[in-house]
C-alpha cells in the first residue's frame, strides 16, 4: 500500500473516531438508545489508526516493523 493511500485511510479512521466520539457525547431524550454502539465503533477506529500509523512509520523509515519474538 502506498503512502498516499495509507494517509487517506488514516485520515478516514481519525474522522471515524471523531464522529463516534461526537455521537456518544450527544444528548438524547431519556429512553432513546442509539442503533449503533458508538464506543465499539470508536475502538475499531482507534485500532485501525494505530495500525496505519505503524505502517506510515515503516513506509517513511524503510524498515518493516517486526515483532518482539522474531530474531
């Protein structure tokens, strides 16, 4: 995946995080529940953003990220 695509997806995931945060903090009438679990949607956005940020770092440095257990 190229740097441009990665940055576009990173921006979209940050927008998803901000949208879910805004929807969760919005006041609703008593007894009205949202159809979507916005905290779960926000967590998905956070996980995707962290993975894409790691991918951006590996693209910019030229070194792939390796796990701790690899030699």
